[in-house]
C-alpha cells in the first residue's frame, strides 16, 4: 500500500512528495468522456460500477498517490430530496432555491446508508481495487449554501450573503443542516473505506475574513472535528482565510495558486500539512511552462515534511493528459529522498 | 469645487472621507435603465449627451465626492477597430479573438481625438457641469488581454495564461499594444478634463504573484508612470498582488473586500492612498447589515489620511438606491473632522 499521502498528512517523512489532482477523474481523459457520455453526474454516481471505473481511469494513466472517488458535492443534497441537476458547462442547478427558514426545513438529516447507498457501494468496491488511499469528499457549508440559496453558480453570491447578514437565525439553521449533512457524508465514506476526506468549501474565498469567521468557520469546525481519518480543507481565493481555516481543525489546508506555498504555510502554521498549488490553467500550456511553474511550487514548499502536491483547483477539461503524466513524474523525481 | 478626493489621493487631511462607487452610473438606478434602454454600452458612449446624463444621474441622488464618466474599458479597443460587443448579462464579447503575433498586429495605436471623439466630448461637456472631480478610466493590460484572447469573460483565463507562458514574445507585443492604448486613453481623458484616472485591471487577481510581476506589472507601470493627474490602480482578489501593484506607481490602490484595509495598507505601504472596500453584495442586504459592514471598513481604515471610501467592486444591479444614499451620508457623518 502506497501510504505517501497518509504520511504527508501526518507530516511524517516520505520517500517522495505525494501527488494527486482535484478532478483527476474528468473530461480531460478521452476514456472518461466515452464512458460518461451524456449521463448526468448524479446519474453516473447512482451506478457504482461506472463510478468505480471513472475513479480508476486516471490511475491507469499515471502513478498518482491517491484516488478520489468519482462523485459530486451535490450528491448528499440530492440524496435528502432537494431537486438538483448538474448542467454541463454550468454546474449545479437547484430549481427550488432555499431562501428562508421554511426552505431550510426542507433539508432533512442525511441517512447515508439509506439515502446514498450507491455512492457508498462505489467506495466499498474501490477499496478492493486500490493500492493507493481513496479520498472521499463533501462540499463545505458556505459552498453548499450558495448553490442552494442562489439556485446555481453565482459570481457574487449576493443572495447568500444577504441571507447570512439579514437573517442570522435562518442562516444558522441552514449551516446546522449543511454541516450535519457534510459530516454524515464524510463519516459514511470513511466507514465505507475512504482513507482521507477533503472538505471542498470552494467559494468561501468570496467572503471577507470577518464574515467567514462569524458565519461559516464554526460550522466547518463542526464538520471536521474528530474525524476518524485525516482531512484536507480546501477553498479558492482564500489568501486571507488561511489562518481561520486552519482553526477549523483539518490535518491539511488546500491552497490555490494565488498564495505562494511558503507564505501560505506561515499563515496556516507549520503544525499543519499543506496541499497545492499549481495553477490548473498553466497545465493547459506547453510542458516547458508547466515544468517551470511546478518547479517553483516545489521550491516554495521546501524540504519541510507535510506537502501534498496538487493543483490549486480542479483539472481543466482542455488539459493535455501528457502534461499531467509528466507532472506526476517530475514531482516524484524532484522530491526523491533516500531517507524517506 | 469639492476637492476631497484629490486631497485624499495626495494623503492630505480632509473634512470628510470622500466616497464614490465603482459603477455608480448603473442599472440599480431606474432612470439609468430608462435612459439606456436596450442601447449597447458602446453605442451609448457614442452619444455624448447620453453619456453625460448617465454620468450625472447618481450625483442627483446622493452627495458623491466624484463623478465617473459613463464608459466601458472596451471603448478604446473598439475605437482601434477590434470588433467588440457588450452583451447584457455576459460582458464584452470579441468575435475574432487575438491569440498570436498576427492577431496582436491588428491592434494599432490609439489616436484618441480621431478614434474616440465622442468619449472625449462627453468629458468636455461634463467638465462644465460638475462641482466634483471627474474620474476617467482605462482597462488594465491583463484584463484587456483576457477579453481579447478568450473572446469574452472567462472563469479561468486559461488561453490568456497559456499565451503568456508559451509565447513570451507575442505576449510582450500584446502588452506593449494594450499598455500604449490604455495610456493614450488615460492621457486624452485627463487632457479633456478628467481630474483623476483609474486603471481597472479587474482580473489581474487571477494570476500568481510571480506571473503578475513578470508578465503584467512592467506594463501597468508603463501606463501609470508620470501621469498628469492622480491615479488609482484597482483589481479584484489581489491580496497577494498589493505590494507589486503599489510598485506600478499609482497614487492609490483599490482593494476588494477580501483583505481588511489595515492589512491591505501594510502591504501597499503607507506612502500610498487606499480605496475601498465594502463588499457590493452586502449593499443588496438590509440597511442594518450595510451599516455594520461599512462601520467595520471605516474602523479598519482608521484615522490615517488617504482613505477613499468605495465598494470592493462595482455596484450590483439589484442594490437598493436608499442603501447607497444612506451609505454616503454615513461615511460623511462618521468621518467629519473639524480640522479638515
């Protein structure tokens, strides 16, 4: 069993820096496009054999140090009966948005074994197939709230922020419900065989630090505290939130490319592992551009234990597979340690 | 003449902190929607009387300390013959994107008096009408490049970044051309009567600090150096770029809501003025939420000379006018100084 990721998350020495990619099971792979076809993501997740195959595809292409289960952050939301579609090129769409206390009441607690048996079945099947740790994940409370309140992806998250600031009671109920769902979802995935979990609060970086600390952090903490497996907490554009996010209790913080890793690590504290942070857009350029940028990431990470190499956000669909293949090799070669 | 803005940009004492809003001439005003109707923004700019009226509308609603000329960052791009449309709800669309050296060659230098006489005529007309300084503006080199290379708004700016990293020669030519156009546009506006100019490099925050410093900053500096009027340099999500941006030479740096002003000012240096930084999404909420957030902005700015109150990005279309009216009053009342 390749345990580089687990060791890095515990900040133990590793023989090579572990590397995986957010959205490594994705459209940049022709075999992914072929297998998924026109299937909605939520539909694909309901077929465990398909989810297993999509999860395994990138591992056959390159020696990644982790698998990440093919799923979507909206799976548990769909599973508790909120109507959700994932529209191609758009993202999650919620036809009947949640904008007040009555809406929040529609969010019943998640009972993973009965509500999302297929998602858990995929993890159980993968457990037998894998020689690397499997990563399960959930959406963070702000990100889930934004999709539910806005009814879809949003540039400014204005309705969500307005609800947060105008109606703290309804907001707290919404956060309670979403934190409960996210936590139940992570615990069930760990139980089913996920060795690591990641909380994707992708859009939390849209908040000022004050609003994040007052209105999101307490619930992220509730999701992450005392989990049975190591955890990673990720968001985009979180430069000013890195310190508070570290306070939510994960083993590692995922950082986007906007903050150099050494600076990010200072904000997070060196008692945590760090994940990141190559710009996914760079991976769509020529290999020499990728190589230069990846080298810089490794330099900024330095020789300290506890770095997990990743992109700063998900792999873009037009990324050449060879760039990622060469990137995995580069990370492993450049970080090879005799004493690991 | 109300000179609070000019004094604040020179970091001189003021009787009240000056306040204006990015996109204060905008859809949140019913009289704006009525006058603009279905007219394309670029079309409206070609009618100086319309542009003048749209510029003046917000000043009749509230005692703002500056006017900002009704225009668009794509005006000078359109003026040099690149086909641009501003699509409602989308943004600038360029049908024939620029992606290589041959494309860059289509960007001829701007000759403001012959290429954009209407835009300059609006400024000359406004000069006679105003008792507050008029702000002219231009798009920053990365932001203009992104619209031209992507062909429209982009989430990830991947083609732009790929061109920047793969083809430094073509990129430098593109930046040369765009910096030349932006500078000519700002100089012509100052000549016509703009008392202050702002460089909107709105999307520069999508870059890592290394890429920004190597591939954008030199050209921003070229636009901003030795301008005949005070300047403001603005972008969104620029937490890690504030220091480098200050190095481009503007009098003030515009900051979004993600970085508290006291922290931002440390990064910028106290020898510069600062502009910002209320979250525009907050202005769509109840007045009590706006009041709390605005109070926090003023507290973070402190008593130091050189603060220009603004939002952290443009006014959102669904902002209640009363919120902005009360906000202007709040800023003036809370910052009233007997010795100003």
